[in-house]
C-alpha cells in the first residue's frame, strides 16, 4: 500500500470525533492528526511466567481506542520480541485507517541494508499490516549513529518511504544534546522521539533539543513523561503541593499535562501496565488544557522540592574518573540520589547490587585521588561510605 499524499489521513480525525473528545494535534510535513496520548506497548501487563497477559492487554488497548487514543507504539525487542505480535493481534481487530502504528528498527543488529529491509518485513508480518505510519531508528546513541553512517543507511530511507511500507521516518534518542543536534541536522526527518519530563529538562536532548526540533518544524513524540514511573507517586511534601491546587489530579496527570503543554509535542507516550493507568491517562488527555501560570509555578516548586532531596551534588562531569581502583563514582552517586529524590530505594539498591563488586561504593580505598579533581568539592570517600551504608547494610 503506497502512501497517498492526497489522503492526509483525515479519516482518523473523523473516527476520534465520534468518540470522546480526546485532545488531538495535527502536525508534520506529512500531516498526521494524532491523539495527544499515545499508547506505549513496552510495559504491557504480564502473567506470572513473564509473558504478556494478552486478554488484559487487548482490553486496555480497546479501552484506549474507544476513548480516542489513535497512536500505538511498539518496537522489535519490546517484551523479548513479544510486543509486536501481540499488537499485531490487536491491529487485525480494527479498521486500519482509524489509528496510527509506530515501531522501531533495531539498527544495532543490522550488518547491512539487506538486514534492515529483512527486519522491516518481519516487523510488518508481526504487526499483521502492510505499512507502519511512523518508523523510528531505535534508541540512537553515538555508537549506533556511527554504525548507521557506516551502513550508509540514510540515503536508503527514501526508497523505504517510496515502497509504501513506511509513511514517516524518525528516530528515538538516548545521548547528549550535541549528538542530538548532529542527528537532527543530518536528514530531513518527519519526526523524532526524546525523553522529556519536568525533571529531565537538562538531561539528554532536554529542553534545548525540544526547542531545536521546534525551530525546524520537526514534531516530537515524547517518551518517559513520568520518568519510568518515578513521577507517578511523588514524595508526600510534593503530593501536598499538587493536591492543594487540584485535589483530583493524580501525580502522573501533573507530569503528563506538563509535557502536553508544549506545543511542538505531537504525542505523549505512556507505557501503561494496568487498566487503572489507562483510565487515568485517558481522563488526563480528554479535553486537556495547557497548564496555566499557577499550575506551571506549582510544577516549578515541585522540581525545587525534588532537588532539595539530592544527597550528593554530583553533576556526573566525570572529572573524578577513572578511579585507580575501578570504582564507578558517578554511578554510585546517581543511585543514591535517585533513591532519595524519588523514594525509589528498592529499585536503586537492586541496581547497585548489580554493579561489579569493584565498581561499588564499598570498594572505595579512600586514597583521595578523586577529591582534588571534583569541581563540586565533594568529599567523595566520605560520601562513598554513605552510599555503601545505605545499600549494603
């Protein structure tokens, strides 16, 4: 099925209007009218054996569809390669031109262009469709970007578009701003996808990346709007601030509304695992209005309260590295700060215990070689003892 430029997919808008008034946006050089809430299919409900709970996943996607969600996002490796086939089972139950389907190419396993094309065909078979509306080069970082350039993949993308198998080409991103700028300027992208939330404005592409894409009229899909769930259940003092303004808004709703208040955002992805999450997110994005001045100030204050919970003022500049004894100094501080800032001790302790023994805080030899290198003047050996005591005692 070839892309018909005369058919700008207005049919999707008509279907949405017949359902509830989900917030929608029309954006892009190839116009797409997408629901502001997108269904991320990387955290679908699972059974005790770790497989996707297919009946429950179908109910959740059906509920979202019936309430105006028309953007469904998956990837080749999500749920150990089970997500695409499950989404494909759902796809065949719906009229194909009433929703948008997004998936991602795992370019890091592609040795050449033939591999890229073969995997795309496999994905189309998994998804039980002959085209995807949005196709991304998945999770680009410096290493993967260099591999893509070595493959000479970018010139091939036009033929992929011409084939009709893909209607729009973009990329998702996990690296620093400088690389984001390089990638964004390297090709005429239809869209891009970044991590963006009210706590991560200076992380990865961040606000600078958002503004750059906006200036180039490249619409954005947003991932991690709730920071992997960390903004879905905030500490009590922040919860109190939120409830004083809107007693009926969930913590996750505040995070999603903040992202959705940025006008170059096309779709905000939420990786939903329960029906309650679907219902809450649908409620948030139904007739959603941009945050007003008071609400924006409330989010700014919440960010200040979060930052006040930081235990060690490490900026991850890495001037302290390498440690002569193999310690991963910035990672230890990141785990400690995340545990305190987001009340996430269990997950951060688990991550700490997965570090090599020589990389853990308890391996610090207190040699002091790192101390004069630290621009923040942190007592690194003393702070390492704090990390060790909290994660190992």
